[in-house]
C-alpha cells in the first residue's frame, strides 16, 4: 500500500469511528460474551455476534445496522464470518491496535 492509499485508508478508518452507533458496536464486541450472552449459535467470543442481536441491541433497522457494520468492516475494525445464512461479526484486535498506534504517533 503506497502512502496515498494508506492516507485514504486512515481517513476511512477515522470516518468509521465518527458514529456513536459504530462506537457502541465496537465497545459491545470488546466483551461479546457479556454483551451478547443470549447468543445460542456458538460462542460469540469465538465466532462473532449475529447481526440480529446487534440490531436488537442498537434498536435500529437491520439495513441501517448492516451499513454500520459494513463501514467498520471496510475500515478493518471488524471481521465477518458467514455460517449458513447468518453473518457473525467480531473485532479485529490487530487492526484496532495498529490504528491506535498510528493515531498516537500521528498526533
């Protein structure tokens, strides 16, 4: 990735964090076993959290939540795993750590 691409990517990451809803999602997914203990399809810490549960917790429509999740995924902050017809999201700790380090160095 050249420096221009990296700058664009960092801008996309900053935009992904500019929403209270997206920040809530990242916060909840930090401890998914606590915040989504009701998930019965696998361990949320292992496979991620089902979109349906995130949608319910946010109290928004599914398309709106899917858009928030997609922005976080494109920024590298979330990974998605498909199991059957369901999508499960979890934090990408390596990317989040890299972003925090870059932000600390850049500022």
